[in-house]
């Protein structure tokens, strides 16, 4: 016969789809009351759920002999239930010191790294952790005190898909901490107390011991339930925004041209700042400012490059928005985690930055003087239609399209970068820039060196080495992002034009 608490946990697991028959669930047990109660509850429900349990324990090595006794207690508990026991231990304090990190954040990072390894090695398909309704309330209050937005209010999620393909689940997220202790006492089950949880130099401990009891006593006895509901409402909102953000990124974000890492992301400033349009295309559509979407796009791009959103504040997001809205090419920001955001012509590029950047720039500049172009491709233009030239060195391709001129109504309206195909001569080469390259840009009276044009447009030195150039019969006629050569540009007598488009590979 199930207890009322066991039934509530079973219902929550089923409603949240936390487990399916055949799953191997690794129960994360520290030895504390919450995690021991989680193990006892799942043990009571495992036959009905159709799952296999194993016990996993991570030793943070923070409390000396007490940590060792915690590990022994959990191992004996697993043995008493005939369950497989997996454990790991790492010196969290040493890791935090080495990386100049926060102790709690380092502990969490290493602990969840252990969980990920278990899932990645298919020791388990799910890892169950013992966060409670109290943990949820304390987390929301801590984030509100430090400063947070709607994403932060979503707080602790009941189900989280992990990078390894497994899932982290929290079956007790709707249960109060005191209920779990009462359940254990009713079972005659002991647990371990971690004295560090009472250390009120930590914000979470002060919220637990001081703030939350005052709110419950003097303002709202149901505050924990209300905060849990707030987190659920925020998660529902975030689910909508997340889908919209991923749709935008799939359409508009790309690996930046010439990037050495797939984590280097690029999006045009226009697409980053564009409004949300409702009502479809045409005169009945309505465009609405999308500040909320822009902010989320920035956070997601940052996350794709760094791997997480830690340390990225509202102030940093505002700086990126100003970069996209007001800055010129070449302007650059440094964000936490050694992430750089740069304006490159019309694009906003997120990439990993390092202290080596300056040395790499100087080395790249020297390299251009010592070596020939890093790539060179012969271009064979068709009489009609288009040809594509893939440039793996830039992780991009160039589509050279022959079109009738002037353009028809259905064709591209922008002709500032178009070339007069009738003026081109063989050999036609697409290659990287080299020192000394020069031509007279459309609308200018004199020839200019590309180096000067790069400086005017603030193109970073390390990008110039691979910058694409098109030459006709030995003469430079076009380069990415600049006006084409005057004598090769379209004019009133042009009958056949050449358009150049760039796409990511």
C-alpha cells in the first residue's frame, strides 16, 4: 500500500514523463535527508515504474573524514537494497583555486560532470537528483536578490536533457523538505547531516534560515507554493521564447566565415535587431519591436560559443545591442569567459577570445609578407545561370550568378556590388588577399590599396590574411564587403551582369 507522499511522487513522475519502463535511473545520493528520501521513494515505486535503480555518489572532498563517512554511509545504503553503487571524488577546493572560481559553482560543475559521464557511458539513462520545493523557492529568491530576468525566474527545471543524450530529472521538486524528513522518520531511516549547510556566510543558507521563515510567518504561509508556481509560469514562457530563438538562429545565424571553430557564430545586425512580424506578408502585416527576442538571441549566441551563460549580465547584453545598432565595422567587445563580440561589416560575430589575440594578429601580418595566398581557385563562368566556388579555408562558398541587365522586378534590387560580365577576361581567379593588392573602387577617382580599405573599414588583421579577392586577367576587380572596381562595375550600357553571393558551407 503506497503512502500519500509516494503517490504524489509517482503522479509527478508520470505527469512530467521523467521515466519510462526499461530506464536505468541513477539516484544521486549525498547522504543527506533529501537524497536518502529520494532513494527510498524510488525504491518503493520502481516496480510500478518499470525501472532499474543504481546509486551514484560524488565526494567533493570538502569536509575531510566527514566526507569519507558520507560515502561509506551511501555505499552501505546501496548494498542494503542490493543496488549497484558508482562513486567518484574530486578536490573541489583545489579546482576552484586553480580556476579562480566560486566554490559552490565549481562543486556543481564537477558533480554534474560526473553525472554526464555516467549518462555518456550508458551506465544510466536518467539521473535523479533530490531538489525540493524549498530548493526551488530559495533559488528564485537568491536570483531576485542578485538580479534576474524571466529566464532566471524559471529556476530549476523538473526535466533537463543532457548533452550526452540522457536526462536529469527531479522527482521531488514539488515536495517540501520537512515532508521528506517526516517520511524518513516514519520509515525509521537515518541520514547524514552536512554541517556546512548551516554556514550563513552563504546567501542560500541565510535565505533558508532567515528570509524564507520570516516571509512564511509574517507575509504568506504559502510562499513556497507561490514561488514554485511562478517558476512554472516562467518555464512555460521560456518554452515559447526558446522555440522562437532556435527558429531565428536556424534561419539567420551561421558559423562565421573563416572561423577555425564551429563555435564562432555570426548573425547580421539587421537580423539580430529585426522586429517580430505578425499577419504574414503584405500590407496587413504588423511589425512589433522585439527587444525581448534580441536579448535572448544574444544570450543564446553567447552560450553557443562559450558553452554556458554564466557571468553574462544585462549590462553585457546592452553593450552587444549598442554594437549592433550603432557601431561601425571593426568595433569589438570583450565579454566574460574570454568571449569576443565584433562588428564585421554588417555582421555581429561571437568568438572565443584569448590573450594571444594580439600576438596572432602580428604573426598573421608577418605571414602575409612571407607567403603566397593561402588559397586560389580558378572560376569558369557559364554563359547563363550560376557557378559555385567552395572555399573550405573560409568555411564558405561563393555563388557567381550571370543575370540579364538591368535586373527584372523579381530579381535582387541591390546592384552596388554587381559587375559587368562583358568586361571580364580570363583567367578569372578567386583567391585570398595579398599585400600590394589595389584597385579603384566604384565612385572613387583614384586607386586604393586593399590594406588602406581594410583599415578604413576596421577589418581585423587576423581576418585580412584570408580575405577573398576576385581578379580578372591579373587585375583585382572585387573583394568581399567593398565596392567593386569602377571600370568593371555595371553601367547604363551593361547587358549581362554578375552577382556574387556568399553562403556558409
